[in-house]
């Protein structure tokens, strides 16, 4: 088989994904294969990960073995001399950053290629923490893999936003029946609608997706695999950098905010709102749902810096 024939057998988006991967330092062929499998079969991948796929139970030993090999490959297996504090966990390789509505909107309205690295204070994980956007106006709405694998999912399904290349093109080419191209304005409309439904915006990062931001998922606690993992002790989600603040004299005890809080951070005690600050991830859903304006978001330095792309760009330009 000639090189040209081989080339024709590989889809254009796969070639672009491979070309981009070759430019990423220390991104191995195994990493690329992992990324290909994840993006090519996300419903199987997520279904097995959440335990919702029919094969999840029978494949559990295989998944456990792969997880063991994964940690050993990074020096975490038996006999490792690596400092415990420096260990790379599953959450370090695949995680979401909570972003309130306005910062999420900024991520889908950027009109220029950007490269932001060294975001340790924003993305507090050992790996997968860069924001590199090529053709950021290339956006695909994908049927949410987490919702799609559930028996009775929240609707609508097409609320996962794949942002920039090579990711958007790959998803659109390989999942034409589950995805469609959208404009930045349409992406903003999806974000707004999901926010009004009480769902949380997460900017997702994954090591196998070139170690960087690639999607905004609009998540609900009943369907989201990352929220499920978080509840089970796997810290896959980072705070927005904000926390909710209550104004008790204004509160009328209507419980609307508590009903919408996806993280269980709000409850009604003695007829007024009670905030469980450690559970709050600063998504801002409760603020917009409060009918009397008794809630607001305030910066909390102990929770890290927000992923506010325009501010980060201004800072990077000023320090250049």
C-alpha cells in the first residue's frame, strides 16, 4: 500500500489531531492513542467509566488493570520513590474547572488563537492545565456522553460544547449523527439556557486531549460523571475561585436556591438560607435563581484564581 493510499484511509480530522499531537512536547504515541479512543468512542468510554454501560461490570477487572498500569507508568506503582505529594492521580489527568456564566461565555466568544500556560493557580492539577485555542470560533455541540448513557437523562442532550481545533473537527467528522456545528452566538444561547435550567458550566481538561482545555460541559448532578466521581471522593472538579455569599436580612426562606444547587451547598435552617461554604464551588446558579437578590458571588483567594480568559490574556500581554 502506498503512502497516498494509507493517507486516504485516515480521515482528515485524525491526521490533524496527529499533526497537532506531534507538536506537543512529551506527548507520546500511547497518549495520542488514548486521546483517539476517548474522542472516537466517548459514549463507550464514559459509559464504562461511570458504570452505566452494560459491559462495565464484566470489564471492571480490565479497567482496574489499566488504571494500575496508568499509575505505574507515571512512577506511582509499588516501589516508586516518588514523593507522595507529587503523585499524579486520575483527577490530575482529567478534570473540570467550574466557570460561572460570564467566564464560560468568554470562552466561546474568543476570536483569536491564544496560548496560555503556567496556569497552576487557575487549574490546580499536576497535568492538563493549558488553554491553547486554535480556531476558537470552530465550535461543535455534541450530545452529552454523560447524559446519553443514562436510562432517563436530563434534556436536551446536545449541550457539550467542543471548542477549537483539532477537537471540534474531529468530533464533527466522527460523530455526525450526534453533533453539529454552531456559531459563537448559538454557543452562548446554549450556555444561557443551561444556566437557567440550573446546570453548571465546567471547562474540561484532559491529558490525552493534548493536555489542555477542549470542551465546556453543562452539567447536572444526576447525570454528570465528574460530579459523580467528586461525590465518591475523586476530586475531578476545581472551584471557580468564587464562593456564594448570603445576605440574610433579605432572604425570605423560599428554598429556590437550595433546590437548584448542584453541589448541596445550600439548605434552609430556621427559615433562612444556610451556606455550607466548603461544598460551594462558586458556579453562580443559585445567585440567578434567588428571586430577592439575597445571594452573590465573591472572590475567595483560597479557592484559586478564576478561569477568566480575557483577564488572563491581559495579564499575559502585560508581563510579556
